[in-house]
C-alpha cells in the first residue's frame, strides 16, 4: 500500500506549564508522517526554507518517509509559536510566520501519483484539492481542516469536502462547520457535505467515529503527565490513516481499530515536546498501549 | 438487598434552549431513587414542605420507593431555578430557596437501619455523616458532593470522605478538591482521602472509574436531542448504585457494568424535562440501551 500526505513542515516554539521548547521540529505533515510511519510507507509533499537543517530530513528518512516531494525554497521555514495553560486542550497562538509556506504550490512527484490513500493535512482547501487532482483517484481520501478555513474559505472547503471520504475535525469546529450545537446532528450535516465517515476529535475526551450507520466512541488514554499537546491531532491522524493504509481495508472493524491506533499515537506524542516521544517508540509499545485501550473500555454484556 | 438514600426532594424551574418547565418534581434523592428503582428497592430519607402534592409521593410509591423516611415539615419545599444554554454541560443557577431543607435533620426510621448500600446524595457533608452514623455500617457507602461544599465546608467534607467507599464527583470538582489539574493525579489524591473507588462524571463526555488498580472509561450516549440535563448526575448515580445493590457484588466487573447502567439512566433522563422520561421507561429499554453502549465502545483486539 502507499500513503501520500500533503501538509506543513514547520519550526514550533512551544511553552507549556511543564517547560519550553524553542524552534523544534513540527508541522502537520511531520507529525502525521512520523506517526503513520509505524504502520506503512509514507510519501510526503511539503515545503521548507533554506534554513531547514539536514538532520530533520535525515530523521524523516530514518522513518522511511519518502521526501522526494519535500520542496526546498529560498527563504525561511514556516514558524509557529504557541502557549498552553493548565487546560491543555487549547493552544494560544502567539505568532504565525507562514514564510515559504505562503507561496506553497504543492507538486506531486511522478512516483507519488498512484497513492492508495491520500491524507490532506490541515492546509488551504484550495491546495488540498490541487493535490487531490494531481493524483489518480485514491481508494481513500481523508482530510483535516480548522476554524481558520471554516470561517475564511468556507465555499472552498465545502468543495473539497465533496471529494473526500473521511473528514477529521475538532469537536468545536464540527459544530461551527455544521452550524449546529448538537454533535450527532452536526455529524449528519457534515456527512451530507461529502465525507461518508467523520472523525470528531475531542482532545482529552477522545474521539467519535461516525460511520454510515454506526457510531463508535474512543476514549483518550488517561495520562498522568501530559507534557505538550502540540501535534496530537496530526499524530492521531497518522496512526488512524497509517493503519488503514496498512490494512488495505476500510470497513467498520478496521475503522474502529484505526481510531484506537490514532488514539495510541496521540497519547504517546503528548508525553514529550516535539516528536521526541515518537522518535523513541517501538512497535511493541504501540501494541501494548492498544491493549491498554481495550482494558480501559471493555465491559461485560448482561446475561 | 436494600438501598438507602438521603438527599433532596425539590421543585425545579428549568429553562433550556428547547423549552421551559415550571415547578416540576426534582431533587437529588428523587432522581436517584427513581433511577435506582429499576434495579432494586429503595428507601428514601428527605424532607418536603406542606406544599408537596400527594401525587408526587404516589409516583415514588408506584416506583416501590419506601417513603417512610420522607419527612413533611410546615413550610415550603426546596425550590431551584436554573437555565442552560446550548452548551448543556453546565446549569446557570438563577434562584435557590432551601426552605424546609434549611433546617433538615435527617432521621433514619428503624426499618431503614440495616441498609446493604447507602447513598449520600449531594447535601451538607455534616448531614451525610449524621445519616451514616444512624445506621449499621453498610457493605458499601457511596456519596456525591459539589463545589459548594468543597469550597465552603472542606474540612467536614474530608471527614465524610474518610468514611466513604465510593465518591461520585464532577470532573472540575475533582480537580478543585485535589488541587491538581491532571485528572489521573487528582484521582489518586482523592483516593488517598478515603474512597477506594472514584467515579468522575464528565457530562456529555461520559465518566471515568478509578478503581484500586485499574481505570475504566465509559462514554456518554451520543444523543440527537438532549432536552434537559437536570438530574443527569443523580440518575447516573441511581443506575450505578442501584445496580450494585442488586448484584450484591462490588468487584471490578460489577463496577464497570454499573457505570454503564448509570450512563444508560442518565442518557434517558436528559431526553425530557424532570423525571418524565424515566417515568415511562421499562427495563427492556434499559437493557437495549446497555447493549447500544457495548456497540458504541467495542473494538477488536489485534492479532
């Protein structure tokens, strides 16, 4: 199987109640690729500036991420600066410098043009569609988005959603996109826009999966120390989509398991700054935490 | 088995985005008893004024709730007025008139003095202890509390907690009680105060059960129409404690199942104002929703 992702590669500066990290590796495509790399081979389309150090590229290569689609442009790499309070659910953005990302024209290399699965990370919905139209229609197209596009480029986002199979979206953003406070009704409304499957991310409360005729609820892993939530959503998406690509099966059973693998990857990612925890992971730890999720949620039927 | 509850019986006036209910039957002990009555026989200790209509007493009797311990005092019944916005998670209290509840001295009738299980609903921790000390030590003592007592009568609450087996508490209140933002750490701190088992209620996000050496996560049922959240926590407690009393077994397996029955009762309760939905329930519906919770959370192990 083959998985293609387009998104951002960035430098993040993050402050949480537990510490500070300056100019560390970040970006939606970075977190996604790294998490997905534990399940399948990933091809990356993104842009960095001439300040992007080779060691980060080497790291991605060490995770067997194909970086042929990683453009290098004169200028600086995308930079984000944010802060979290004790309520780690929401980041306060202090600075955003798009830099080379501002003029990003995604170009899908020839060797990438027949992906089985495509993940459109959280970027301009116009760019998401441009990537989608540069490849043969994949068997599965999943995408992420955020309030910035829901508010600012709604019509374009709706056009993108019409071509997408799975949307991953935050709870508040799902309500905003649907204009509906009830989450079940909001999910139905969004499914009506195109994606037959919807994953609603709820931070420390886990995730809901809305399928064609079922709902599935996954908890978050109750962690004693959450260090830095940056990239949790993208790591979640990486585990989720990576597992699906590996299974080559998108049925109800696989989607539910994939949600748990997504939750597993997110739970590891928040245990340290940047991609530090994911860098030191091995697959046995992932399996072991998957089984912890089983224990966390299993209860007996009634007689 | 026998289950004793002490708490409030009240008239509620509630406004939600979906309607208004004036002077309807409410109160923690009322919701609790009604929910628990689907699982076991309940004995009620509470106080009402001389304005309390016989029809409400008849209703409780029809649910086989023993009302020998329901005191009638000259004066008005406890009244609460509240409002919910589209975020149905938190009520805005508009008015609280304690009325006869202000001078409430719980008196446990002789026929109530050997309960197997005791539930101390959300009242003054001093009164909770007075009830506990009027009965033979039950096999299981569970209690509820709220920010009002955590802030205002902390020392008394801590004394009560030292004598309790299970505490049910809201998420924010657990953090406040423990003085700790991380929920896992907060749970450990509270378990150190006495209750070996802790149930953290998270509204539309479900509940967490912290046992002696395990954690269990239960989702809330994704409802398309939540009408009125009043009494959800007490209905939850009623299903949870009522099931445990019925099982006469407080092991890990039963506690997990009990959490689901609690969630089932809460999910029904919010579908209508006051106790209207619980009034029309039958046990088959409860079992059927229990199985819906299984479908909602079950996923396959990895090979």
